[in-house]
């Protein structure tokens, strides 16, 4: 949104964008938890989740899924026409991830696509169009997310094998998974470099790419040394990466 507006895009779009992001995430997480109840109850890591231990009833989940879908579509309508019409296929994609892991190893990329839609949505909200640089940024996000989802999935490698789920770790093993995660993250950095060039960003835009590459390298290092630190890599490093990248983009658009 900052790049599309070439700076500050206004409080109205900030509010609507945040509302769209929160409702979309709520929808996606609720659909995932709702559809995965039969899987989560068997997994020692997830069997105590509220969605499977009785604290959160299926009827409540269905109601909240519908409410968040309505909020997302209504918010998109308030933004502009293109955002409204795109809101329906976006919901289908967000809800489709939970089905993918039951029949395809591409579920990791499907999850990446779900989050990769966010940069495109931000550009649409500001400009009412889909510029090329937003597609490049989105592709980078897709491979970034797919890469760290591969690492996260290493925690469930044994359970996924027993349950017959189509994760890359359960099908091809931990070494292949680590290799593919490195490839995915290298591709992410490459597309973020393409985005930086296409959007005509300056020095701070390139510093964002370099910082992201450094943090992803650190993430792979701590996971390769100890699988018990996957949570640290997944939540901490990736969380900071997003904020660091945003910080440099703000600097780039502010200091010209």
C-alpha cells in the first residue's frame, strides 16, 4: 500500500485494510481448524486445541466463519469495485488450503499463495489495479511462506506419515524438506529483488532485501542445528522479518 501510494495512503484505507486482513485471517484460520478437527484430535501437538477439546463448538466455528466472510466482502466493497469482485475468489483460495494437504504436497505453496495475495490486495486497495511489481512481491511472499511452512511441518513428519497427509516432509524426508525450504527462500529473495527493481525503490528497498536474506539464512541455521528450535524460527524470525522489511520500505518512500 505504501509503494502503491508512493507514501502515506490515508487513515481510511489503513482502517479498511486492517479490517480486511483481520477478517480474512480469521476466516482462513477458522476454516482450517474446523476442517482439521478429525486430524488435530489425533495429533499430540494439536489435540488440546479449543477446536477439538470441546471448548469451541463446531456451530460456533461455522457462525464465525460466515461472519468473517461477510465482514471481508463488505470491507472489500467499501474499498473499490475491483477489491469487491476479487474478494470471492480470495475467500475460496483461503479456504482451500485445508483441503490441499489431504491430496497434494502442493499444500505448502497453497498456503504461500494465500498470504501472497496480501500485497496484491494492498495495491488494489490503493490504485484499483494490479501492477506488475505487486505480482513480483506476492510471488516472493508465496515462496517465503511456503519455505517456512516446510520447516514448520518437520514437527509433524511422523504424524503426517501415519495419517496419510500429503506434506513434503512426510513424503520425501527431512533432508529433502530442508533443501527445498532453502530453494524456496532463495526464490523469495530473487523475486523481492525483482520487485525492488520494478517498483523503482532506492537504497533502503535493497537494504530490505538484504536484511530479509540475512534473517532467512539465520532461520535455516538454527533449524539445521536443532529441530526443537523450529518454533523460534517460525514465529520469531519470520515475525521480525516482516516488520524489518516494512521499516525499510517506509524509509525508502519517506527519504527521497
